[in-house]
C-alpha cells in the first residue's frame, strides 16, 4: 500500500464543547503509535473516530483509503475498548466465538484462532470459565484476545495493559512488536511511560490539540529531557500513573 | 452468519441465566393459576332475611339462597348486625327490599332473585336459552383468561427484551458489537429471532398450561393460539427493544410498564369496551394487546379459525415490522451506517 493506512484531519465536538480541534495525523504501516495525553484529553474519542463508532463533526477520518465509518474497513480493524465490553453470563470461549463470527472468522478457523489468541494473553486454561467470575486483569486480557482474533491489519487498543502484571505486560508487548514486524499498524493509548518508550512514534494530545508528534528520542531531545515522563510533563501533561 | 451469531449468543445467555428463564415461564404460570383459583371459586351464595313473606315465595327463594326469618321488625338493623345481603319485608300490602348495597354485582343478583321468585307460577315463562358462543358452564375466568394469557406473555417479553437490550448498551457491548462489521438490521433481526425462538417455547408452555392444567376454555385449534401468542410476543419484544433506547437504566425501563404495558389491558376487552369514554377509546386500536386479546378470545371462546383471525394477525405483524424498522433507525444514534 502506497498510501498511509490512517490519515485524519478531524474536529470533534459534543454540543458546544470542542474535544478534538483539527487533529492532523498520519500513521504508517508497521508502526506502534502511542497516544499520550492527560485524562479527559480526548484519546478515547479519537480512537473511536478511527473505529467508526463516533463520527467527525468536521473534517475527515480516512482509514485504509476509505472515509470512516465503512463496514469493509471495520472488518480489518481490531478494537479493544477502554471499558471491557464482555458478556458476563457467557464463558470466555462463547464470548470469543461470538466476536469471531461477527468479525468474519470462518467457523473452520475459529477454534485455532481462539486458542492462539488466548495463549498470547495466558488465558488458555480459563476458556470454559464464565466471564463474570474473571478478575479485572483477566477481563482486560480477554478483551485483548478478542481484538486479535481476526488477524486485523490495524489494531486500535485503548489502554490495553491496565491491570495486567509486569511479566505478562512484557509478553504482550513482545506480541505487539512481533505483529508490527509483520506490517500491522498498532495504535495504543497509554499512561504508562515505559510502554511509551517502546512505541515507534508518540503523539501527545492536550486541550483538544495534537501538541507533539515524534519518536520517543525526538520528543526527549525537543524538550531536553532524560525520560519520556519528563518530556510528557514538560509538554504540560499531567501524569496520573507512574 | 452474523445474524446466527447473535441468535446463538442470546440463546446461550438464556441457558446460562436460569433465573430469567424461570421468571419468564414460571411467573406467568403462577399468576394464571392464582387467578383461576380466585375466579373459579365457589358460586355466590346470597343470604337473605325475610319478614312476613308468603311461604310459596320463600320456598322458591331457598332454591338459590340462604333464607332466614328476621325476628325484629327493624330490617335495617338486621342488615347491619348480621351478614345479610338483603332483607325483604312484606308489611300490610307494602313490599320492601332493603339491600346491603356495597357490592353492585350482589345487588343485581338479589334483585333478580327476588323478582323471579315473586312471579306467579302461572305467569312463568319457560324460555329456551341457547348460546351462540360460550355456554352456561362458562366461568368468568374462561371469559378473561385468554386476555390474561396474552397480557402476561406481552408483559414478560416486553420487560426481558427491553432490559437485555438496555444492558447491552450500558455494559458497552452494543458499542463493541457496532465496532464490528455487523449491519444494524442484522443486529435487530438477530435479536428478534433469538428472542422469538425463546418466546415461542415460553408461549407454548404458558398456553399448554392454561388449557390443559388450569382448564381454560378452549374451543378452537391450539395451533392458532401458538401463532397468536408468537405474533403478540414479537410485537412486545420489538416494542421493548425500541423503548429501551429511551431509558438510561433498568429502573427507567421498568417505569415504562405502567405507562405502556398496563394501559393496554384497559382496551383488551377485560373491561367492557363499549363503555370506555370517547376521549380514550381511540387508544385501543393503537395497542398490540387489543388485537392479540381479540384473536385469543376468537380462538379460545368462539373456536374461530383463520378467516376471523387473519386481520388481527396481520395487524400484530405490522406492529412488529414497524417497531423493527424504528429499531434499525434508532441504532443510527450509535452508528450511522
Ligand atoms: N458522549 C459524550 N458526550 C459529551 N462529552 C463526552 C462524551 N464522551 C466523552 N466526552 C468528553 O470528551 C472528553 C474526552 O474524553 P475521552 O474519553 O476521549 O478522554 P481520554 O483522553 O480517553 O481520557 P482517559 O485517559 O481518562 O481515558 C472528556 O472531557 C469527556 O467528558
Ligand atoms: Mg480514554
């Protein structure tokens, strides 16, 4: 693909409040793009615009050369929402099966895909457990497995590793890097600075504006900081997690 | 494919959620059983006090009521003190009937009885009574049983479908589902089919129970009863889903019941439709239960068939289709395409 998989020039308002003010962003194939910004800055809103479940008030959101929302493009996106959206009465396997069918995974392939996705998040032993009996972190991991099920070209993950322990987080990030090397575009929002450090590029949203974009090193250099956290703070973001 | 995924998921949720399943089947059955016992109880037995009545009349009255001579001349006192429904006094050619009066149906029964007993036997007309529909052993429960069967199916399907679609919204799964390439109509159809399959079983159990266990009058074909309850349940389900998009939480959904569901029973034939004020009577034809109850009465009491039913069935189906289209439209709020 010659073009960028994601191109935006977008303004989003709720009523008279402008949440995102003309955000221009281009994302490349095969990169992990980290979206940073203080709480309430509009990261989730931006991510939902890319998934097609929110619509731009002004401007355009082009994903895989199509204006969103577009059903054919949605097939190729894996989305993990900030709040877990799971059916508590169903078992993990039934949840996975349901979302796999919705995303168009054929019945033949389902079982293998479900198993490999669950292995990735270390939940392969909990397949028959009901989701209402899962811990918070387990639910998070199941949501991630659901996003990975249909081998999407674009992964959009809204704070994917909240509540996940460091060693599993490490494993999950290795998976992200593996997917990136296969050409998948991954967009993550995060408040965790050592995760930000591992991104190919970072974007910082504040007050509805995209105030900085660049590789972690570039951002550190621009602000004369030793760590991303310092850079983040010197851009005026308020870190609320370590 | 996507539709069947939604259908399968809904059925699985039912299977896992035993309590809801029990609520939808057992609760209507319990209520119907209780109502049948309430209305099929003992015949009304009147208690009448008499003073100076000719023996001939008293004998006649005794065939239908407990008759006692009142000792005191004060008829009113005996009405108040003892449990008489009425006291009849013949005094120097003056004939008086004192009624206890607080229950209109007892009043009517007493007046009827006294009138009939007082008629001279020569004047007595023997009438040949024939029933076009129903029969002399039809109880009042037979009369409104069909309406109640329809009402309870409507009520429970409305509530459960509405709440579960609402939950889908509040727990975020609706948004997550709409982030997948499912089309809005596929989601609505999936819901209708999934719940439709379940309500089919539910309606069948309730109808079977009403007819064979509590012995509700059943003149027509059982198959038609199933068809009607299914159509009625479909309209309840689509209406429930539609209204759930105007509710923020379960409590608000429940508040729709007195507004939307209960009033339907006023127009369903449980009360005499001819006496409803003109200000309100136009509402009846706008409510699904009006047609469902009418169709159920046609089959269960009158034993009628498709020729009489098809209009009711068609209207019910029309309701469901309309609500479904509105549902597909209402989902636009969450995703334009
Ligand atoms: N449906 C809505 N209606 C009105 N305002 C909304 C709506 N959704 C979000 N907002 C507002 O938009 C702003 C951005 O919210 P958003 O969820 O995108 O923040 P965020 O950057 O993801 O925050 P966090 O890091 O806490 O997840 C907030 O001020 C929020 O109140
Ligand atoms: Mg957020």
